[in-house]
C-alpha cells in the first residue's frame, strides 16, 4: 500500500493510522512506568508476606492497607508517566526517594530481605532515572528554514 502525504503531514500519519501517542515517544517515560509497576508489585508482595506472617489482625490490617495505598500510588504514577503528565516525574522521584527508607524501616529481616532489598534498589534507580532525564522530555525545536529571499520562516 502506498500512502501519499502532504509536506506538512508527519510520515507516521501518512496513512491516517496515527503515530504512537506523544507520551510513548520518549523511552524514559516507559522505563519509569515499568519501574513503578515493579515497585507496586513489590508492595503487593510485601502485603502478601504480612498476611501470612503477622499474627495480630489489627497490625496486619494496618500494614496491608498502607501497602495497598503505596501500590495504588505507584500504579497511578505509572499511568501518569505513560500519558506524559507533568506531575508524574515529580511523583516518580518522590516514590523513588521514599522507597529506600521505607524498605529499611522493616529492618531487612530474613523473610522480607528480598523484597526490601529490591525495593531499595528500585527506588534508587527510579530517582536516578528521573533526575538524569530532567528537561529531556520535550522534543527538540524544528530547525529554521531559509526562503530564497533570505528571510526566516518557521515551519508550521
């Protein structure tokens, strides 16, 4: 199938299929979203461990509700990262910086050692990834073109 496009139509839109959404054009947003999904999975894993090991119902209910809330915030932020919202980078950074102390608060006991270590490491990766890409989420400005009469015209 050969598609014709005008000069002002991007190549991805030539056949009317539309290109990928603007949020998925930047790979760091997808990577951050995947890391936040992993953080939510680790929070849910910790909730499952609490349900099986804590004998007191009140303490278990409190820990599980906090874990479910943390997983919900991580999932909400991951969705925001995929959609390209402005607040999602800051939220991912805050989740990343809070993951290390949150994992260390439980003390890395034998049963929780693997999820806590993974949470701390993932938090450092999320925070470092967000900081490393600050200001890179926008597409570069198109180059200016010259007309034959040497005046500058910006492409529309």
